[in-house]
């Protein structure tokens, strides 16, 4: 069967499956909210599509399984880092943020999430790969499904154009203000704002397309960020006042006693 069709099929499965995984991760573990994950508005995450293609291609190499899983893990982590840099440097948007995680690099990758990629790679290699091979045999006998794959890629192209236009409009707002928008936090901010004002919240089209609405959403997001920064500074000042300064005063008193002696 054509290699391009195989990779297109795997990209389709990985993108949709990854979107479902991230959706429930945000709802149950991360945000506690139903937030549409990713840069695109549709139910797919290309990063996972590329990830599944990487897993499949490397699984064909006849080497030690553990070494193979490590190579898969590092390769997908590299793809994640490059993708994150492209959006930050080119568009001023941070699609994910690991800044609070230990050992992170530019807030785009970190040991914890690299390890999670490793877990996914191991699950794929030892459990899922045989089913993927079976699905490819099914595709070979049902080539009509290739029209569905073609339609899927057509939708992704349209979605990419639409979502890129949104990013360009966001970039215009943030460029003069030296602000990097964290996409996930922006969506969460819009969710919270809609809940407070009892406005209708759009799960798919979370970020509005017209300039005026985008500016309003970004202003609300910026105000939220400023409040968080002030709260953090206040907490740090209280900590310094209550914990650090009393210790320094005690040291000073001890030094005075020593001098008197």
C-alpha cells in the first residue's frame, strides 16, 4: 500500500485520538473545564498525528524495544519543542506552558511531559502497534475510506487558514504591548468571563473572529494576568516580611550581643 496513504491514515487516527485524550485531560486533571484543546478549532491535534506517524515508522526498526521507546520519546519531544518555538517566535502565542514544571526549557518541554511521551510510546509499541497494523490491513481492503481521509485533510487545511487568521489578529493586538498570549489560559479566561457575565460560551469557536471581540477578549485576559501578577507579588512580599526579615533581625540581635561581649 502507498506509504503516503498509510501516514495520512495514521495522522488522521493520531490527531483525533490525541484531541480526545487532551480534552479529558483538561476536564479531569488540568483545568477542570471543557476547553477545546489546541490551535485549531476542530476535533484534532496535529502534534499527536505526527507523533503516531513517528511511533509507527520507528516501530519498524529491528532494535531493542526499550531503546526504541527512548528514541520515540525524544523525537516527539523535539517535534513538540520546534512546534512551540514556531508559534512563539513567529506568532507571539504560546500554545502550551510548562514554565512551572521542573527542568523546563522555554516552558515548551520538560522532563515530566517527556516522560509522559515515553509512556505513550511504550503503550503504543507494546500494546497498540499490532492493532495499528491490523487497521492498515483493513484500509488496504477498504480503500474507499481514503475519501474520508481526503475530506479530513481538506477540513484541516480550511481550519488552518481560519485559525491562522485568528492568530494574526491576536498578534496585531499583542505586538505593541510586548505580550505573549498563552492560548490555553486565554481560552480558560474566556470560559470564566462567559460564566461570570452569563454569556453564551462557544466550545468550538471559543475565540471570536472579528477584531472588536478579539480585542475585548484579550483585554479581559490581560487584566486577569495583571491581577495574578499583583497577587503573586503580594504573596512574595508577605513571605519576605513574615519569614525572611524576622530571621535577619534575630541575626542582628545576636551580632549586637557578641559585640557587647
